[in-house]
C-alpha cells in the first residue's frame, strides 16, 4: 500500500473562507481534533502576514500532539532583499515549527504582472528563501502557487520554478490549482510529468471552483503524488479547498492508499463535525461519507432493497467512516445507536428493552424540536437517566424574570434577572445584574443555588454558543444554545432549544448544573466504597 | 463543437433528497425556470410509483415551454406479466409525454437478490418494456441502473442489458452510477467501451456519494457521452445527484461543448438560486460558479492582485455565469478593499482621500469590537454613508425595555417589549409581545415606525443568525447578530454586536430598517429624475 501524507489547512486557508474566523482557543481545539484524527501536518497560520497567528504558535508550544506536526506558512522573500532581512520570514521562523510551508509563484503572468519582478528575480526569491530556511534547520514544503495555470501558459518556466525549490532543499513539491479552474486531465498530465522528473515527493493542493477539487486530488495521487493538502470540512477561499474528509475516505476505501493512523477512519464523521462545530459553521449534511444525509434512504424501493442487502444502495458501509444508516420514512432508525449508552445504565438491556424503546421515543421527540445531542453528551446522559428513573431534580423553579433596558448608564449591568427556586421545601429568591439577560440570569441562578450546593463554586462556564435552527426563519425562529462547562476534573456540554434565546440558555444552564451535581455525588459515592 | 443534451431530474430524483418536497405549484414553477435556462429534458415524476405525480402532468399540459420537453419516469414491467397489463406502465403512459425514461437493472446481484428474477427474465423485462412503449409511439431514454457496479461484477451481463434496451428501440443509453461509488477511471473506461459499440447516444447519470459526481459526468463526456443527467442545484438522494449548474459551466467554459441555448449561461446563477428558493432549501453559497462565495475574495493579497488583473485569482469571469465579484471586508483585507465602495460614494476618491482614511479607521474600530462586514454589506454601506456625512437618522430611540418571564402560560407571548421613539419631534410609544424578547422588540419597533414610514410594511425578515464571538467566553460573551431582510426588489443583510443578544439584534434591526428607508428614497429620487 502506498503511503500518502495529509496536510490540513483549515486553520490557514480554511480561515480565508467567507464567514470563518477563529479565536486562538478555537484554533487549539481544532488542532487537537485534527491530531486525534491523525493527519500528518496541520498548517496553522501565516505569522508573516497576520501577527495574531503568532499568538497561536506561542499557545501551541504547550500542546502535546500524538502524531501531527504543526507547520507555519509564509511566502518567498520580498523582492530585492536578502532572505535574512525579510521581516515576514523572521515572523515565520519565530513560530518555532520544525517544518514550514513556503509558497512561491510558478505562473509568469503572476510574477511579472502581480508581483512586478523579473522572471529571474522570482527564481532567486524561491531558491534564496528555501536555502535560508533549510540553512536554519527547517524542513520545507514548497507550494507552487498557480502551477497548473502557469504550466498551461509557459511550461518551461513553471518547471524551472519548482526546480529552484527542489535544488534549494525543499522536501516536497506541492502543485497548486490555486484558482480551482483546472480539469482532471490537466492535473493528471502535469503531475505525472513532475513525478517522473523529481525524486522528492510531489503534492497536490486543489480548490473547488469547478466542483472538481476532490477528483483533482485523487487523479494527482493516481499520477504519483504522495502528499495531499485540503481542509477537513472543505472550508476555504471562494468555493473552498479540497474536502479532506471526502478525500481520506476515497483514498482509503476506494484506492487502497495508506493514510491517517489505523482505526482513525472510524472517527472521520465525528471529527469533521467537531471541526465545523468549533468553527460555528453550519455543517453541510449532504457531505459525502460524513454528512447526516450520506447514508439516509428515502425512496421506499431503496429502503426495501437495503433491508435485503445494504450493498444494494450503499457504496461503503457507513460504520467504516463512523457514520450511520438512516431510514427517513421508517421508525427503525436510532435504536441501535442508543444501545451502547443504555447498556452503561442497564447492563443487560437489549434492543427491545422498555428503556431502549422509551429513550428512542424521547430522542425522536427532542430531535423534532431541534435538539441534537452530538456534542451535548451531558444533556444526553441526563435524558437517559430521566428515562431510566435514575434522576431526581435538585431544585424546582418558581419563576424567573429578566429585564433588559437601553439606553443604560452602565453597560456591564444593563440587564437584571430575578430567580426564585425551591430546594427541599426551602425557597430562595435572588437577583443579579449582567451585561445581557442571559448573563444576569446565569448569575442569579448560581447565587440562589450556592446556598444549598456550595460545590457549584468551582464550576465555571467555558463556552457559550448560539445557533438559529430554522433556516429562512426570522427573529421568532428557534435557537439552539450549547454551553460548555468545566470544573477542575472535567468538561461537559449541555443543550437547550427554544424560540426564546433566554429560555434556551436557561435549559442548557440547568442541565449543566445538574450534571455537575450528579457527577459530584457519584464521585463521592465511589470514594466512599 | 459537440452537442450535449441535458436532463434535469430536480423534480424526480431531486425530490428524494432529505428535506425536499414539492407541491404541484412548486413543480410548475421549477419546470418554468428550467425551461427558461434551456435544459433539453425535465424529468418531472414517476407516475407509476407516485400517483400524485400524475396531477402535475395534468397541470403541465397547460404549460407553454420554449425548449424543454417534460418526461415521465418509470421502471421496467413487473416480472411475469405482459407490459400492456402492467399498471405502473399504464400510469407512465397516461402522463402523456412524448418521451419517457425507463430504468432497468444492469447488475446481476440486484436482479437476483433484490428483484428476485432470473437474469433472462430481467432481459425480457427490459426489451418488452421498451418495445411496448416505442410501439405506442413514445421515445425512450433508457437508464441502466447500477451500470458501473454491474459492469465491475459481470461485464458481459451488464452489456447484455443495454443491448436489450437498444435492440428494442431506446434512443439513448444512460449509464448510471446509482450508488455514487465509482471513481472517474472506471467511468471513463466503461463509457468509452459503450460508446464504441453503440450508435445511439450514450448518457451519464452520477451521484455524489464519493464527491465525484461532477468529475464523473465530465469524464463520461470526454469518453464520448452526449447526454448528461443531474439536478440543477445538486438535490437528490443521500449526497445528491450530479450538480448540473457546475457541469453546465464546466462543459461550456472549460470543455467547449454546446449545451443550453445561446445566452442562457448568464442566467445560470439566478435560475439555480430560484430553484433552491422555490424548493425552500438553503442555498449552498459555496457552490461553484453560482454561489455568493464563488467569486468572493478575502485575503488582502488576493484583493490586491484582483485589482491589478482579475485573471490572477478568478478562473472564469463571474459575469459569464451571471454572478458577481465581491471583496470581503475583513481584518486581512486592507485599504484597497474599501476603495471600490468609497468610489461609488465619492467618484474621485484615492487611497489617501480623507474619506478613505476615515472609513478604514472606523472599520478597524468596529472589527476590534467584533463586527465583520463580509455578508453584512448593508451595514457597511451605512457605515460609509455615515463617514461621508451622507446620512441622517430616521428616528431617535427614547428607550426600550424587554421583559422575559418563565413559566409562562402562553409560549408564543412569553416576552414583551416597549419601545419609545421620536421622529421629527413627534414621539411614539408602542408595545408588543413575542415568543422571545428579540421577537417582541422587533414587532414593537415596526409598530412604532409604521405610523411614520408606511413603506416598511412591505419589508420582511428572511433570516436571523446569532454567533458568539469570544470563544472560551461565557454567558457574558459578545454575540454577533446577522439579519437578512427583503422587500419585493432586493435582499440585504445587517449586523449588530453586543454582549447582550437583545442589543445586538436591536442594532442590526435598526440598520436593516434604515437601509430600507434610504433605498426607497434613492429609488424615488431616480424615478423623479
């Protein structure tokens, strides 16, 4: 089996996608997810053009990655300047990665018209930059920008540019279809030619402007490329970069190539979804292999045939990519899915146990309301405990009231909330201010509960996400709130759904607090045993 | 130039997509849009398996299509039955179309295991069905279901099935990658072989389960296919059918094939969007050629280069497919970016004009607060008008107050809002209820303003999005609200940012209303000139 290395550029090229922007902690979480999947390289930023990216590389020094290497991305040196004097390259080096990606121009039109340098100076910029970095002990992956367009215009010059990079010590020559306009036939021909000339590995970097990024990546591998660049969920400038989740599944399941770590393929769906979730980008459910619709069967004829033999309408078994079959018109979906979790609560449970039936029924109801428990496992666990009768409420809500006012003299306290709760017959009314109604409500609820449950003091909210569910909705549309909480031992996520963002937040907050209290009790119980 | 005929199956295979369902009037409107575009065939339903589809064909008899032919779709006759006795075929015929599409089995596994008939009987079913229909004067397009999987399993049998269809008078043999699992290399090889044996045109019908439907369709055309089936916006079972909008642009702009009518290509973006709009399916803005993001440039370097020459980062001119270039305002873009927009306000402005400097400065401030104007172009335009002194407020806010309460007896009215505004010295206080505080506030504000600006009555909110900006934030984190509004002429998007979701919504709402009022004035002014 041939080995193909993978570079994910979600954090760099993916951030060029419309509507995508990452905080430093988003970047950390995505890097951890990509490492979990087992990609070889994580291209994490361009410190030369975006100083904020350096902050991430500082933060990243603390990360312990199992397999993936973080790489910084930058361009060839500025014209008429020594590489050692170029501030962009200095920033790139200061990111502190062992490997760097350098992009340079292959298309004479870009060299002369856009960069405004001579064809010779461009070659010097490429070889100087690569030599300078290898001289510092860096390993260099060279991205030949616009290679295919450049080759179509002037093949000799395009080839000379990658010879300059290879001659200066680049360890991988990546042919880029930067504008996404090339057909597979051109990709195939050019890649075959380059792989026949060079002994260093050749890579492919495709964009999806013609709807061909996946095909172009695969055809390059067929023609000898051993390195593929893309973004896991297809984020990227314009129509996006080549979708790595699709490419990974095609390479492993259709072309018998070796990539990722063993067993990682089964995590493909979950990790791709996690990356989109962290980016807060709506997940494309029609995405091959990993989308919710990818193995969903609607036509009655298809459902019948699948029941006889799944091969009839499934090109690969969904479990191989961590996905699941769904029958849209029937009620059989879902039950197998919850078995695993139910058995943790009730070890002897089977598919027909009353608990399984109750949980499946309840899940269906909640999903119809807009709940989605992927990524909100603490709420799912509570739902199951409730279904199993292993739950008692920690408090009862009397009522809450929030008031928001503008203009306000003090922006940090523009909203107020009152909460009345009862614990074991004892009532507590509390009030708090906040910089918005959800904030005020959160503070008022904690204040009321801490009298009864002092352990809540070491719980804190890590993240708060809001998403509108109904597309084409208006200000009355339903929203889904996800709250991530943590204490010193663990982190957990809960969900709430409502047309009212305050109520949705309330539901998720209450789940979060109850999950914490239950965990504390279980923890103390185990310590007692 | 080779001619390639196109069959759009949005109304038949597209309706198998999750979340897609059409009323008869949706189907009529989509058929009209597809005819406007100039596809050759519109596959509009399967009257044999779905009696509701007959209703559409009755309705469709009144349609005057310029170019496209409606076709009905059905399967080969039932086993051990004369074609003339098959009720499914009777329904198909009663649809009254000149041309019909018949699908039959090419894969021996499906014949024996799923249909449960002998290989010989399957051949008889194919030829009987096609002969029967041609005998009635119908033209028959034959869809060879699972052809590529069938060919991989038993090439001789797969070839025999299409010989049966051709021998019985089918006018086109369509090779189907029904499960979407084939790689372009297999598609290419099989299609070339079939086109070399048969004199009737060969077609391709691809699904996107491996992310290769567009590539597979194009490679089939390269191998000699003269007919392509797909759905304009890529709707369809599981991951969808081959996306015809992408294929059309690739065929015409990259492969110099003749399809559609002359001039139709410029309507591609608009008509694809209209089909998604009628289907009420969220339009994928990253779609090649036709999406909002397809020609949007975000990286500063790309924006600079495009300004020098669009060829630098655009594989085709957006106007050719009826789309438009957009420069996204973002932290990575710079002063060049705003030039284009500023010049619309102040035609002589240069990079150093005070207005440009003011706008860039203001953008930086707003971005630091969490504003992001990509996709909120109406708010950006207002910001520029304010910077240029070409703005007066339409109303002043006295104050607003929102109250949310739980539990509530009436969920649709669990929140109330009061708004006091002043227009030209005249105050108006109004109140409204809603299913959340934002909803209530939106309604109260409109109610207050409509007295002064009755034109607001024809404005509606199309979409409402909320995103938490500071990740790692808590319930006091800042949120960004995007509101998309529309009237009968246009759609526009505005943005608001605050720690308070209600205030963020308020800001976006006010921008949205002001943008509408300014546009109305400009519109009237132009009409007056």
